[in-house]
C-alpha cells in the first residue's frame, strides 16, 4: 500500500524566511500533487508534478523520481502563506490519490 | 464563475437517518471525487468517478454510495450514517487531458466542504 509522509508536521517561521516542506512516497507514481488548505478550510490545488520542477510566483515544487521525494519551497514567506500544505500522489496506477497528513505552516510578522 | 458547489455546508443528523450530500461542477470536468478529512488522519479518498456511469472505490468507501448519472453531478449518499462518519467532506473535480488519465491534469478544483456531524 502506498504511503505518503510529510515533514515537518508543524513549522513556524518569521516573515521573509525561505520555507521547505518535504514529501516522501513509497510507491512509484504517475503524478504528485501539492495542495494548500486555508485556515477557513478551503483547499486549493497548487501544483501537479511528474518530473523536474515547477514555479508559480514565490512557490517552487521539485520532485526526484528516483528518490521518491518531492519538496515545496516558499521564497520570501509572508503571513498570508500560513496554511496547511498537503502532498498527494497517485500511487502509479489508476487508483485515486493517497494524501500526506499535511504540514501546518505559520508565518509570523 | 467556474466552481464546485456542495450542499449542505453544515449538517447535524442522527444515526441511521439516510442523507445525501450533493456536489456539482460547472466546468464540464470528466473526473470527480469525494474525500473525507479527519484530525490526525488527513484527507482520504472515498470514491471517484472518471466519467458518467463510471465510479470506483477509494481508500475508505465503507458506508458510502455514489452515483454519476450526469457529468456535472456526483452525490455522496450515506444510507445509514453512524457517528464514525462525522467528518469534513470535500468534493473535487478535474478536467483530465483528452484521451488521458485524470491524474495528468494540473489542477483539482475543490468544493468548499461539508461538515457533517452524526449523533
């Protein structure tokens, strides 16, 4: 069974710091997703990766298929980045998504 | 506005009373899915559908039913709710590339969530 592990579980940082959130998975994948869940509960899809790196604004996502590892980076972090960040992968088959438990990020002014 | 809607947003019910949570998307998406989110367990997939009349079980399908009679709607049915189904439920949809698998799209669009309490 596919397992997805995220680290750290909780992260508090100061505004402006460079943030890294890690995601490891156990089964070869077709695609890995990064999601953001706002304090109000709404979920937004940030990235889908199957190889390499993607960038959107201050967010960068990378994936290493051989090491079964992905990272989400936030540059010049801001209090509005405070949220729960969740990675999810497809497990390499036609099944649905398996999710990590999420990383709770707080950026202090 | 492109969106996924869920109703109701909040529901308190009693054990055994059948209920349906509706999900509708206006983006002509092929793929739709239901998730539940519980503290300490994160998001878990209940059921998903890759097209009309095609549904498959996710990780935690027990106690739930779904149907996909129309492309835009994907209701979640709890025939006999129990307290362990108290949770936050999310519906999501994604376009999928033409002729490709659903996971090959960049974006899943999530509904606002339904907070269900079963007493």
